[in-house]
């Protein structure tokens, strides 16, 4: 039997089954199954809760794979939590359920493979982790490896290993050099562990968190900057819970750092007549509350900035969150096409985001569309504007 924490138990029974979340859920939008909606999953949880606030293992095993697929067919975009009138923390509940399912071994095979990959190779690609810095050679970036520095740049798995977005790491590095920042890369960066947290593999994520914190703190850095919202969530919010203590460094997303550089005058960006729109990554905007800073950066570039349909806290997911791509790639692709259509309908020249996963997903979608737009990261845009790329 798995005990549900008192606060989450209260949230489960606080659900009024009103359906506001159903209308917003990107998964329900395409599947149309009540059991995949947030309301449907909450109803299921009430049914499998046994006596004394415990999840009934027998009921869970009886439901088996269909139950697991319902809770893993989710982008973790947080729109359900955003619109909940009784302020139920649905993301915390989904996380707890995934943790229980992982412990019981009732998770999709793709999730097992992914978690095993991260545990073994310390990255999501099953690559030799010593090749994590190969992006430096591929891009020709000028990087630093120091024993001590004021700032650590935590690159992340996707930006390090995926050729489509390695230029994001080049852009961030070039901008750090441009403002004469005292910075360094980690000599042995591991996956941030966020994919394991999403898998429910909490114990395994804790191992990665301990290593990365030890490596960062060994440099004496006061700040850690990352361009990946998933890494940001892990470093800032998940690590304190995993390790039971707050690390000795401040965590910043690259958009926050760029906003600070620009507003302080440390970084001057030439204006352009380029037309732009911006896709708010779910984990950065709605979940982490970083909405203003990317727009400060964008407005330093152009006066022709167009908001898309649904933005800020109401932004629609690109389809790549919550490990959905690993569980149901065709559904993830449908969600991506829907969001890309909203962004492209602004008729701008360039679509900007601030997440390597969002950029990669939307760029892939753009290549399949006849009206394919250029999709780039915020850091790439700024590096290009100041002539660094």
C-alpha cells in the first residue's frame, strides 16, 4: 500500500469534477477520452483509494497497463492546474501517481527504457557521456573549463547531444564571453534528472542531483545558468526536495540572465525590423513563472513583436513535455502541429522560444509544413543580433 500525503489526499477529494480542466487539456483535445482528461484521472484516483488514505495495489495491478497509459499520456503542461477553480495542485498529484506506478513496475516500456538509459549513460541518448562536450568541436564554440568561476553554464542533454539545437549552447557561450562573464562549463555534467522525476524514478534522480550539485559547488559558483527549462526546474525546484536541502547557488534561466544584462546596459542589442512571435515553454512560463524576462529580451530586438493565440500562462504545449513523445509520439506530433499552426498564423518571419526541446519540436514541425517558418532559441536570436553567430 502506498500512502498519499495528506495535502494531496485533500486535493483529490477537493476536485469538484467541474470540467474546466477538460476543456484545456491538450491530450483530451485530440483523444476525446474522459479517462485521459484531468477530471477523469481524478475520478480514477478516488476509485483506487483504499482505506486509510492508501492507494490499493490490487486495484492498480488489476487496471495495469491501461491505468499506466492514462497517467503517462500527459504533457505535464500544467494548464489543468492553471485553470482549476479550487486550486488543486494537479502536477504534484500526477507526479506522485507516476512515482507509485514506477515503484510497482507498471509503466510503459518506453519509460523503462528511458530511465534505464539515463541511469546507465547519465544522458537521455545512451551516448558515452564523455562525448557530452562534442558540441564544442561541432560548433567551434569558445568555451571555458575552470576550477572556479562565478557562473556555471549547465548545458543539458538535449542541447549537448542533439545536432539541431547544439547552436543554442554556442550562442549562450558566445554571449557569456561577450559580456566578459567569469564562467565555466562543468567537467563532468550529468543529466539533470528531470526525465527520471517525470518517470517516477525518484531514487535514481536523487543520485544525479547529488553528483551535479557536488560538481557545481566544487567550483564555488554563485550562479548556475541553463537554457533548458527542464534543467531549470530540476536545479531550482526538484533538487531541494530530492536532497533535503537547498544548494548553495542561485539558478537562472538564460532568458533571465539576458534580461538582466540588457536592462543593466551590460549587453546592448541593435534594433532590427524583423517580425517575431514567441512560444512560452510550459515549464518556463506557466510552471516557473518566467514570462516577463523573455519579452524584455525580445523587445530589445524589435518593435514588431506579435503575441500568438494563447500566450503567457495560457500558452499551449508544443507536445514534447511530460515524456509524451516517448509514450505516444503520434499524439505528441498532433499537439505540436496544432501549436505550430497558432504560431505560424501570426504571419511573422521568425518563431522564437526559450527551450531546446520546444525549438527542436517546432522546427521539425515547420519542415513538414508548406509555410514553414524559421524557429530559433532566444539566445540564438540575441547572439545573431550582436554579430556573434
